[in-house]
C-alpha cells in the first residue's frame, strides 16, 4: 500500500524477497526511483555526492583532477529522470561546474565515442565521468588525472568493487603520484537503516572467505 503497487501475484509471491531487495536498493539510492511523488532531499545520496565531487573538483582544479562515479542502479537514460542526471544537475546549478565537463559512459554509442570520452578524461577535458561496473569498470584506461572514486551503490561481488577502484588506482596516474601523496580517495555512500550496510557486510564477508 505504501509503495502504491498492487498486491503480489501468485508468481510474485515466490520471488517476494527479490522484489523486496530490489525496492530496498532503489530506496537507499533515491526515493524518486520508487515514485515521482517524492521530492529532492538535501540529505540524499545525490546531494552528498554532488557536494563531495565539488570538493575534489576545486581541490585539484589546477591539475584538472578527474573523478569516477559508479552506480549499477538508476543509470543514465536520455529524457528520463535518473540519479546520474540529478547529480549532474546539482553540480551545474548548485556548484557552477560546466556541464560539458560532466559526462556519462552510456553516452558512448560506439567505440569511437567511447575512446574519445576516455581520451578527454585523461586530458582533463572531462572532469567527472559516470558509469556502471559493466561499462566503466573494466578495460577503461582513464586514470591519468584521477583523484577520487565515488560508489553510489555497492556491487554484489568483491571483484566488481576492485574493478571499479582499478579505474583510478593504477599505474599511470600522474596527478595522484605527484600531487596527492600517491593516493586516490575512495568514497562509498550509504544510507542509515537501509540495505546498504547489509550489502557492504555481505561484500566484506565474501572477500574474507575468498
């Protein structure tokens, strides 16, 4: 009733934990993924993430430091509300960051555009690059000026988290080497009393087991 959805059907009853988990993941990312009746909130992940991105943007402005933002949920879709475009909106409207310096890997419709996005990130023309684990987490060598990695959600596999971090924490990162004590900051966003802590602990226990 609270979610405004019909009661579970007979087939949905068998998958109710999956359905509940899917809702919980969306709710911890942004309530607007559940329903458009919810409004923006100054304490949601988009607000906190935009604030942190701006901090690093300003701190490494002279070096054109770049940042990666990861989420496997609510990825960029043109002409449709999603957390990616919401964070970009906040960065442009609230912090005055030029829109052309914030891009989404999903904009790359072919290899040529993809290579250009990666090249522009290495040059510092793109300062913030959004993407999912699948599209941005592997085979992307855009680490040259990377100073921070932001995780809006936690993936299910430890290897996915390593792949995400590996976009920035790798050989050839010149800004980190010379201007950031050879370190890249990794920020994981989590909402209290949500599925986030469960997912992170699950990931941690899997890694310990491995």
